[in-house]
């Protein structure tokens, strides 16, 4: 049910980016790609990647459109087709005039518009984007930040003016919809005291009415996260998961999220206490990790980490497939389906990753392929997660891969007749 139908050619190294942005256009005919000149180290300021696409059903020629110096290995440059047609225009981030900005590019005419801020998440109707302060993000998120001019004044642990902005893609108007002060008003735990705070992983629901994001903080007690949802104008903030352990999530529909998160266990309660975490838990963590590897049965029992269905603005949570999907991945729901996701795994000790379709309602794997990955880069900042991404019609999945040959994007066709 997962049949590889295309792979980018060996004339260069190609990748697409994060799991929540499809590189396939609305007709599932063109594949967006970033072409890079190196793959074995982290980028430095001023280094660019080329932006282009393949008519993957017709041939393997890379058609260059632009370039950018605002990119990283995990999320690329937020490259994506722009709705509502997902065919005529693309959006990507770049460094222009010493500032990070989103670029709208018409792929036919070559006409571009430069917007005031870089985009993090884009509404499916192409009307607006949600943005973070990338200049501040630079200091706190190596591997997910952009390498540009450092601004030391942004390197403060807690900036009340930081937050999330809404930007009109039609007029370029920008206004902040959530501030860090708003997040602190939601409630604090002692591990937040004196910690560095930032926001990331912004995701808009299918009807563009609410969005989710991670509020993260790092201090003497370690790093913690909570999953928060809000209206797109910043109202009705809600802590959907406050365990302190939140990883990769996605929207199932307008009111339900699916993600790999912790639960409110005794360990997580203790971990949120700065004094206990600093004096007791943190010193013991190296021994604990040697005895009980992350993602193992003991570790999951202690933290409660598992995939969960979380119902927005409620405390209702359903645990999903712990015995079938025991570890973290990068899940997204198939367009038009409320039960089928595509997901992946991190490379095992031999460098093999799982790429699979999972029926959440039936709790069963419906199709799976093994994708070989270069084990030498597994623990580096330039690793290559599969980050599987659906086509808009739900008939294809694109995945980033890396091997001794280099980086490539593989496209798999789905046997849709057998899927609910």
C-alpha cells in the first residue's frame, strides 16, 4: 500500500522540511524541494539553498525558482504551496534587509511579494500566517533556528513582549495576538522561575479558527513544554497538555489533536518543582537513562509518554496504540480521514526507520515500509528525520531520506481503495 513512485535524482542533495507542510501541489503533480550544496554539517550565516520543484510524474529535472539563506535542516524555510488552490503560488522564508521575512512567489510569472515577518504556520485559505520572533528564537533553539545576524538584545530569559503574531498575507498587516505575559497568566510552575521561555511548533486547525503551539522553557530544572490552544485572534487560551512533556502533534479535526505527550504522573509533578528537579532528579538522570533508555517500557511508565487524542477546551483524553506505536514520531492525518495517519520512527541502531500508515480507530498498522538512513548522522543536528507529508488529495506521501548517496525526497503512492 506504500509504493515508491519517485525519488529526487542523484545529481544533488534535496530535502523538503517539516512534517506539517506538504511539498506536493494541489494536483499532486509538482514536488517542491530545497537543493543544498552540503549535508554533513550545520549551516552558517549567509549559506543558501536553492528552491525549486520537480514535475515528478513527467521527469526528474529540478526547476529552480529562488534561493534563501533562512533555513535549517529540520524545518527547511517553511516552504509550501499557498492556498486555496495550492498550485499557483508558494511561500518561503528568507533574510531580506537584515530581517527575516516571508516571501510570496508566483511560480508562473516570477512575481514576488515581501512580507514584514517570517511565517511559521499558514492558513489553508491563504489569508494569514502566524509568526514568532525568529531573531529571539535564534538564541534558544539550535537546529530549528535561522543563521542570520545575531541580536544580543533579544537574548533575555523572559521577554513579556515576545509571543505570536498574526500577519495578513493580502495586506501585510501584523498584530500580536498572544504575548508571553498572556502565557504566564495561564499559570506557572516553579520550574519556570529564572528559565528561558520561547514559543514554537505553531499549527492551525483545518477551518482556520483555532491554533495550537508549544510554550517551552529551559532552566536549572531542565527543559519542559506545554501544549496550548487559542482562537486565531488570541482569545480563549487553553492548556491542552500541561504535563511538561509534549513532542509532535497534529490536528485531527477542528476540535481534536493527536500527539505524543506525557501525562500528569508523580514524576512529572515532581519535575515541575524547581528545587526537587534541580537537587534530586537532574543529578540522577544520567544513571536513569543508562538503566532505562528513553522510549522504553520503564521510561514510558514513569513519564506517561504515549500518543493521545486530546479534545480541545476539555480535559478529555484518549490513549492511543501504546502497544503498536510505543515511541515518538511525526504524525499527520490523511486529508478527509478522521482515523488514518501517516507516521514515522527515528532510526534504530542499524539506521532503519519505519514509515507507516496507522488506523487510529482500529489500533492497527495498515501499511509499512522500512527506510534505510545513514546511521552516522543519527545523533547530529543535521540528521534527517523522515517527516512524512501527505499530498492534499491523500493519495501520496513524501518523505525526506538520507543515505550514503546523499539526501533525497521519496514519494510513495497510497492504495486508497483499501483505506477508510
